[in-house]
């Protein structure tokens, strides 16, 4: 794990507003209203962070398999749980790829077993940007070969891009898989969580789809928590954090 100093930090967060498509009752039929994807918006805030440590990489298939073997844990709602595994085991040759097809509850269960927790979105961003507020974990500008940018069309081993490390030494904070954070909220009607980092996945061609590819270190994506069948997918994983004494 990487030790991350705490303190009073100023964070600038970028997000995009997508007015999702819906059906509007009209006479004599239903009319599809297509989504509108607005340009990036930003907001700034100051937060006080306590010292913490963050996993150097996302949790891998092999690590998650050890958790299942040691804990005997199984989700109450198994829909799409580890859908990519074969006969209850990680696909051969992908042991060091990030585990996916896990929802927020799955990630929290692993973290609790490991004596850790999920990072908040603020902790995640601070670990990715560092004190200089860089745009990418490795620096101010995009650089090829620093992350899984989607050119392979799949996940990659978590140590595949050492030159993409953050100021504190963490890998894969850009691309490969989106990462769950502990920042779960509700607006009184829906539950949602914040994902960070972007992923390898590039569907393209439609505003209906979730934000694609690797993302800037300050980019936050809000995902509605519909239920395990939809929350578990091929491009979302997680890493863990732990509190440190000040």
C-alpha cells in the first residue's frame, strides 16, 4: 500500500451531465426522447483528509479468489457475480487482472475481510493527483503507454503500466477499470455511487452509453445503483484503503 498524507486540500472535480432518454406519453403513441450529453462542468471544494494508505493496484482476480476461499462469503443476490470466471475460478492467465463483475456490496465485503475499507472519492482523487493537482496520475499531459487506454479491448494486468504511477506510487488510477468508492449517496429518490478512473471500454457512437475510456484524475462519474444484475459489469473493479495514524 502507498501511504498518503492528510491535511487540508483543495480539489477541483470535473463531471458531465447526461439527461437520459425516457419515454414521454403522447397521443397516439410513445415517443422516445433521446439523451443530451452536456460538456464538462467543474466545481471546487476544500476538504480535510486524514492520513491513509491506498492499495497500489486494483484488487485482482487472484486476491478476490483468496477472499472467497478464506471467508466462504457469497452475495445474497448473485446475479452476474463474477460472471467472467470459469467454474468458480479466475480465467486462466487472468489471475493478475483486476476483478470485475463485483458490485459495491461485494467490494465492501472484501475490504472488511482484509481489514480495510473503500476510499472516498476525495481520497481517491488526492491519491491520483497529489499536491500539484496533475491532470493525469503521471503528469500534466496525456502520454501513450501509461495506462490501459482501451486499445486492447480488454482488461490488462494491474502492473502492466509502471510509468503510469501516481505521485504516491499507485498504479492503474487511469484506465483499465472504473473503481468503486465509498461515496454512496441518495437524493431521496435514487441511490448512487461515485466511480473514478475510467476504463478500457470504448463502445462509442451514442450518448446513451456511460463515459468511456480512461479519464482525467479529477473526473467523477455518478452511477445509479439499480441492483446487482446491473451494478456488476465488465469494466468496474475496486481497490482498498486503510486509515493511518496522524
